[in-house]
């Protein structure tokens, strides 16, 4: 029997997978409130705060897919900051809590990225997080979790130096700082 899922973000490989697996999926990029009764919430590329009332309404079954190796590069633009801060690169699925990207880690994967462009590495990380989700979906809410330690966080207000936009070569990030 499928679940009634609130998916926060753009339609993706993940939404297609969830629907083809017999789940009812409501897709939204809007900020809360989003009407409906759901079994769980899945957030991927969603740029709004998920209220704890919504998390509590699904019994804590609210997860976020983040393209960084948490606890590094919580928040906005994690791919950029992993190069800038020279932190581990990877993807993480974690529970949603009261802050951004600080919830318990469900599953994560280090990713060995080529030093090409931010656009290229973003696409690689997106594919990795989608694969990680699909591989773990059937037992995602029963997997053991790991508390996050100290790491790094960034906001969308922090300036990024991108001389060639998203085509900036990763090896050049931070070169003129």
C-alpha cells in the first residue's frame, strides 16, 4: 500500500519513482501552509523553512535530501562551499528539525568529484542523491541515524565569487580571495 507524500521541490526522478511505486505524491515549491494530510514529507531543493508543526503532523517522518556531506556546508549553495571551504564532498539524506540541515543523518555518501565546473559537479551530486534515495527508500524511516557533529553552514546572503557563473571551474573557486 502506497503512502500519501508531500514532496517539496521540483518534479524530478524521485517524484517519478515515488509515483511509479504506487504512492500518492503532492508536489509543491510553495512555502507553507500547504493543505492536506500526509504520511511523510520529502524535501529536495526546497528553499523554504518547513515548520515543526508540519514535521509533527507526519510523526517526524520529514526528510531532506541535501547535496553536501553533512555536517559540512549546511544551508545554501553547498556544492560551491565544499570547494571554497575545501570540505568533503557528498550527499546526505537527513531528518528535518527546527534548523536548516541539522537533523539526524539517515544515510550519506562521499562523492569523488572531478575538478570541472560547478554546473558539472552539481549534476553529479544531483544524480548521486537521487540514486541514494531510490536505493534506500523502502526502509528509509527504519534505518539507524547518526547525530551531526560540528560542521559549517552558509546562507544565501553570503557572497560567492563566480567569474564564469555556474561554469566557473571548481579549481578556481576562492582563487582571488
